[in-house]
């Protein structure tokens, strides 16, 4: 174990020193455990977040998942956008929940990131599911679901209409910071893996709290700053996996992989790679 770990550290230093891609390690021995590579809002360091351009980039970079933020318009259509207003990432203004789908789709969701992305729109949830199911995993975050009563049922309906309530070859996970929402969603979709997101206030989460999460969740996905060796062990002891967010530096990815996390949610899929530390 120690020998393997040392070998990894030497390899990491070598890769960093020469600026090599994370994927350069893909042909290392098959005994390695793969750390899930989750492209946060798509490959959002390289293309405007939560747009088809960012999701396409994640596929090109061979990420394992795209992470998407789902909210609801005034006319109760599901759309993919992070903030509860359109102000930061489009040329419009206002709350997502106060705008119709038509108004939302008229917005430019790409120019803020770069002129070459001027044609990007805010996608609907259904568009993203239909474009990427079976092609890449989809980590679906219900963003501020308390603002959108019934959003859990709407999301479940979209998946059930497509016979995706029993995921087999498709990698689908639903997660939220709103843990009550996850309990509702798990009731609707008992065979779909669910996750609880945990911000900095969950530093010091207890074994008892983790055991409670494990009654309905398969993933405990915390802010990367609260991840410790002990937390990873405790999450695993409860039968859950742990995908911390949001990695924006190679050294953050390396540290988390060394701690034994199962996945990494990152703006930079190139920072995540296969690692031997758990073998
Ligand atoms: O997937 C976890 C991460 O997306 C949670 O934070 O604010 O980027 O949605 P946020
Ligand atoms: Ca998110």
C-alpha cells in the first residue's frame, strides 16, 4: 500500500512538473479504482456554465458526468441554470421563476463568457436529458427547490416518461442542498441514486447525521474544504459515496484523491484521473 502510494506521489509530481494531461495515467494497471470525473455545470472552465457548449466540452474531455442545476420557470417548465436570477449568466434580468420559458429562451447565455458562445441558450431539462442520456452520466441538482413547489414531481415525470426510473446503463444521480427535497424525490424515484449536498456548515457532521442521510441517500457530497480522512471513512461506513465540490486546482484534486473520495466535481475535468490509492 505504502509502495503504491509513493509511486503515485512520484507520478503526480512528474505529471505536474511537465504539465501532462490527467488522462496520461489512463493506461496504468487495471487494478486502479477510477475516481468519477464530474464536470461541474459542464466543463465550465472552458465554456459557459450549464449550456450545451459546456456539456459538449465535458463529453469531448471524457468526463464521466455532467453536473446540471435545475430550476422552474413561471410557466412551470424545467430549465438548467445555476443562479435564481438570469442576471449573471445572460443578457437579461429577473428571477428564473418570474420568467416564461419563451422569455428565458430568448436570452443570450453565452456572450458573458466569450463572444464565440453568443448563440448559447439556457437549455431545458428535457433537452439535456435527451441529448446526453446514455452518452455521459448526469448529476442532477435540484437548485433551491423550496422556490418551486412540485419540482420533484416534474423531474420524476421527465425521467419516468423516458423509462429512466430504473437506471441501468444510464448514470443518473439526483442531489440537492435541500435534504427534505431529496427525501421527497427518493420516494418518487426509489431506484434512482440520490445525494445530499453539504456546505461548510456541515463541518463536523456526526455519525448519527450521516446514518440518517444514508436512509435515503447514496451520496454525501460536501464542500471540498470540510473533507477529511475521517469523513471519507465515515461516509463509506454508512454505505454512501462521497463526491466533493468544487475543484478548481490540480492540488485540490490530488489532495482529495489521496483522501480516497469516490468522485470529484470540478470545473476542470482535466484535473481528475485514475488513482491507485484505494487498491
Ligand atoms: O454539485 C455540487 C455543486 O454544484 C454545488 O454548488 O453552487 O455550484 O451548485 P453549486
Ligand atoms: Ca450545482
